[in-house]
């Protein structure tokens, strides 16, 4: 990964890329004399090196967009999606239009990262569009707490649908790769059987969560999704999410919260 290019540095590469692509096209067309072939091959190689430089200098955008969405860089699916978006952008980029590559690449990176997030969360395209619209609204005034009525009016949906979208956004936030904060959900980690945990951990969580201990454990270690847990409980996803939020708060405010978090962080 290279440091981001300045506007002048990027512009200096664009003619080289254009000549390299044209040379590659001509080399595929037909036979030429040795001198012309060598010249074209040299231009093609220079163009490929320029594309590689542009690609490596823009890789930071992938990290930025993944972390900006609230995930740690290292989420393999999102990282791969971002890189795929970057490569797509490079293949589709037309230097002659005068646009900055980083601006063009940003669109493709965000498109594929959001698509990967949608697939991980099991949302439809329409649901993801609504969630992104809600997030945009929330960012417009970070100090304001928007009412359901305001959200519904802005998104053009019913109040009931607005509540569902708020819940989907909340669930999405809780899927993020975070540690050390029970407010944001527990870091996604390999499944762990309750029988493998220390006795004091099980006893404390059973005391705090009661009959919902199993649901809390399954969600904490991502052995089941909220939808699957809700189905076993015979309730809606929204109701299950509220119940899990209640237990996260209880655990976070318990006397053993720090000790529990330290144990979770070690898993």
C-alpha cells in the first residue's frame, strides 16, 4: 500500500495508462514489425505499472470505507468486497474523462462494501436502501433525536415501517466487529460451547439473564442469528432484539462487568 497520490501525481499517471491500454489493444489486433512491437510492449508495461501504482495508492480507501461503516479492517468479506470494488473501478475507469480515480473508485468501493454488509445481515436491496437513507438522516444532525414520525416522513414510509427500519439499523450496528463495549454487541468470534467456559462465567450470566441465558450466549458468540433465536422463542425479531439489548445493559452494569468483558476479549 502506498500513500495517497496528489492530484498532480495522479494526473501524471493518466496519460501513461491511456497509452498503455491503447498499446495493449494494438498488440491484440495483429502482427507488426519488431520495432513497433517492442515499442508497444514497452508502453503497455509502463501503463500496467502506472495502473499498479494508482491501485496501491488508493487501497487506503478500502480500509477507510470499511472502518467508516463501523467495522474493523480485517473483516475478510468486507475487505474482499472493497478490493473487488477498487479493481472494478480501475478496469472501468476512463482517464480521458478528466475525473479523479479516487473519486470514481470511492463509488465502487462503497457499492460493493454495502452489498457485502447487506448480504451478511440478510437484508433485501430495498431494506438496505432504507437503512442507508436512515443513516444519512441521522448523520445530518448528530445532536438531534429523530422521532418515528420524522423518520417516516423523510423516508416516505409508514410509521410502522419506520420502526422496522430503525430496528434493522440497530441490528446492523450490533453486528459490527467491536470489542470492549456491551452497548455495541460482542465481537464476532469463533463459536464457543457454554460447557467450555469457566464455571463463574456461566453462573454469572445465568444469574443476570435468567431464562434468556441461552439466547444471550448464542447471540454473543454468533452461533445463531437474531432471526433464528427469535424463531426458537416464538417471538418477532424486533422483540428478540429488544430483549437482547436489555440483557446487554444488565451485563454491562453488573458488578462483574469488567471481569466478564476481560474474559470475552480473551476468546
